C-alpha cells in the first residue's frame, strides 16, 4: 500500500487505523489537492512523542523524578565530569532558566552539589553526589527495560530501521537549525 505521498507505507493496515490517518483523511476531504504526506510523518512523530511523554516515565515517577530532572542527572553521570549550568542546558536541550530551577530542586534533595569556580565566582561547577549517582544507576536499568517493553511491538530489525531513519532526520534537522541560528 502507498501513502498519500505516493510512497509505500510501512504497514498499510496499521497506518489506516491510527489517529493521524484519520486526521489526514479529513484534510484530504477538505483539500484534496494538497500533499498530506509530510503530515503523515510529522504527525506520527508528534503523536508518538506525546503518548510516550504521558506514559513512558513510570520508573522515573516511582523514583520521584521527572524526565527533565533525570536528563540533568543523566548528563552529569554519563559525561563523567563536572558541568556548568550552561553546559547542562546544551546537553539536555533545555533553557538556562529551566536548568536553574531543576538544579535548585535537585541540590535541595541532595542529588547534585555545586562548587564555585576559583577564578570566576559567577561560574558554578556541578556534579552528582553519591546519592545522585546511586539514584541514576538504580533507575537507568529499569527505565531501559520499560523502553524496551514499549518498543517490543516492533521487530528488532524494524527498531533498527526506525532508529536509523530518525537519526538521519535528526542529524539533518540539527545541522539545518544550527545553520539557521548562526
């Protein structure tokens, strides 16, 4: 089966039954002259992201963490060295204000500690405490198991193909957006 863009869909039967397919059919009825193919891709990416954000973080919630908090802790853990708040913002694709707010909460909970820079008092260096490291290391396997279960509806080769396609899209978007910001 082919999509409205003339390209084959991954699974014609599944594609016809999802929420985005219904939206696309409605738009096609209103504007049959328009190519709604991009909507089929972007709409499904957005819908998947929304559904995953609603449900995916059960292990994190049980640990008393939000996804953005875990992302900050994870960045400190995986880089293996101290980071400044601006470096954390870049690592987690967050605003400086959001990072500051989350760091205040995580510092208050004893998961992150702040050290002032000896040369510039305006700069802070952040690292995980032992409790923060233990929390990340304890939650990560459970979170990965949960994500594995979510993706288990796709065959391993389909997961690999999807990861590759998304990586290609992301690489091109990051390069394009970076060029637009420059």
